[in-house]
C-alpha cells in the first residue's frame, strides 16, 4: 500500500482545514470577539471528535502514518494563517 493513499490525503486536508479554523479561533479569542470565538470553538471540538473517531474506528492498519499526515496538515494550516497574517501586517506598515 502506498504511503499517500486517499485516506492520507483526506486526513492531511482535514488537518490543514482544522488548523486554519483553530488559528482563527485563537485570533478571535485574542481580539475579544465572543460570538466568533464560541462558534469556532464548537467547530473545532466537532472536528476533533470526528477525526479521533475516524482514526480509532477506520484506519487501524495505517494509524501511525495517518496521524503523521494529519499532523503535517495541521502544521501547514498554521503556517498558512500566520504567513497570511504577517503579509497583511507588513502591507499596513
């Protein structure tokens, strides 16, 4: 079985999406936006639970590599938000 199976790509994409949402959640909390913070918190919690359930129930043979793919997606999501935020900040200055 290839390392980059459909399952790995799905978990990678979910990792990117989840980390984008989490980073925006942290920004909303830091800026004192209660409704946006609460909404993003709900979404983050739901995604976390569904990902955990999927890892536990569906991918038992390839769990380590799926977790790595998911973590790489999380890292890319953080990078994209921070890089985008930094570029927006540099344009203002």
